């Protein structure tokens, strides 16, 4: 275990220096798990008295507690092991789709406590849907005070206002639900494009370098992408980075329009296209042609069907790689997750024929609930920043 200790400025006050050291210790305890005072001394480079002081301060603030004793053989009592108080704060993630709402409640360390969801039928009353969504969140929290909520939704999130941009493709209650959650909970509510949150989960849970670059290509009901460049999400000037459904790569030379991407990459690889392709190969596909039906078709797919689907996905991936050269493309979404490594390898083979750039194609490491998990990670990071921040 190693850590680089941040160096306070020469003119930093003792109070500021103590706060910076406290934050370092808290991040180490989150990253490494429970530690003894001796281990904190080794990792921070602080003196023994300084570590003793910060442990006392953090215990008094309710941020850490004794969680056990070290088992090492030594004279005298075993050393106390300190860990972060996970119940110091609670966070929530929301996954708001066109036809469903999901919620996950977690503690300050991101451990899931509750998951719940509801289906939103076509033509549902907007006001009733909003009330049901808020009630779903509050019931899942079970009376636990929430510190931060993060919400993922399809569409463009305006960087200036933090609200969903108006679009005819999404129900109006989406933006209103987020506003009502803010009003009813009275806590910070962060809004992010849902594919971006899936990329956050991918980055954190895959275990790659914190500054890695990759594109997460979401293939589900629609298609989208999240651009993780050197460890940071690239959202674009208007929040539209990754709207690859509008890539003009449809067959027959047709072009998408500013308001319809059916003749773009969406029409080539979205769920309706995947289900139609499956039926052409004699594979049953659900009548709704939604993301679940497309995923079922992929799981039941023949090699010829998977090869043709991989060729379609590779066309979009090649366009993305020609501009960004990310080095890695991760296949996610319901279809990407259902295809797993088999589909990823087929896409990699077709991509190598279309692009001179060396690009790995990987199956997602978070096949289940990536949007909720990314929302929880986002909310947890914000809560930790607030609770762990130096207070000079």
C-alpha cells in the first residue's frame, strides 16, 4: 500500500494542515479499508503524535470508529483498527427511463442497502408518475436521512441549468420528477445522462487506471456513448457528447435529421433493428421490440446473426474511433451485456477490418444495474467530498 501525501503550502495554517491530513486519512480508509494507526502513519508519512491527533479528531467528528483489533502477535494489547462510519451519511441513485423508475439506497461507503423499482405504463398520468417516483425513493430510504441523490436519465443534460433539455422524444415528467425530488428531500440532487453514469460505474468497478481513456458504447433500446477521456467524462458544450444514435451510418445512404435518428446509427443497432435482424435469421423476437426483447434475441442468437449484428455495431464504433482513437471500446447496455465476450470479440474482429487504429473491444464489467451503480458512486463521491473536505 502506498500513498502520496499532499503537501500543504508553506503559508498554510496549522488548522488547514490538519484538515488536509484528515482528508488524506479518510480517503485512505475508504480505498484500503480499515487500518491501524501504525498503518496510517506509514501511508501518510505523518508522525505518530500527528496520527494520534487526527484519529482522535475523526472519532469525535463521527467519521471513523474502532472496528476491531489487529491479529498480529505482539506484546501488550493488540492495535485498534479504525474504519469509516458507513452510516454517517446515506445516498441514493435514481434510474429514470421512459417506462420505469429504479432506485438504490447506499451508505457512505457505497454499500447497497435497498433497491426498488416500478414500471411506468404508456400514457401514465404525469402527476401520478411523479408522486409514485418520489414515494418510491422515500420508501426505499426507510426514514434514513439522505445526504445526496444522483439521477440518471436519457437525453441531454444542459450544462448551464443542470436540467434535461426539452425534447419530444422523452416524457415531460422526467425533468419535473427531478425537481420534485429536490423539493421534497431538500438535499443536493445531481442529474446526469444515464449512459455517462454507466461509464462511471465501469471505470470504478473494472479496476482500471483512474486516468484511463475509453468509450462506453451503449446498445439497448437506443444507442449512445459515454466518453471517458483521461479519467474524466466529456459531456460536450451542450451536454450532447456521445449522442451517437445520430451518426449518419444507416444503410442505403439515408440520413438522420435533427429530430429523428431512425436513419442514423440508432436505426442500425437499436432494439427495433436488432429484433428485426433476429427475425430475419429465424430467431424469435418479442413483439415490443424493446431492449429486453433485443437482449433475449442476442442470447438465443445464431453465429450468423451475431456476426451480422457485430458488423453493424463495428460501423458505429469505427466512426467513433476515427475521431477519438480511445484505444478501448466497452460494449454495454442490454444488448451489449447479453452478448458478453462473444459479441465483443466479433465486434473487435470486424472493427479491425474497418479501422487502422488498434482498439480493444471489451464486454462490460457491470452487466447488471450499471446506471444505478454509477448514480450511487456519483452521489457517494459528492457526499464524501462534502464530509471529508478541509474546513480551515
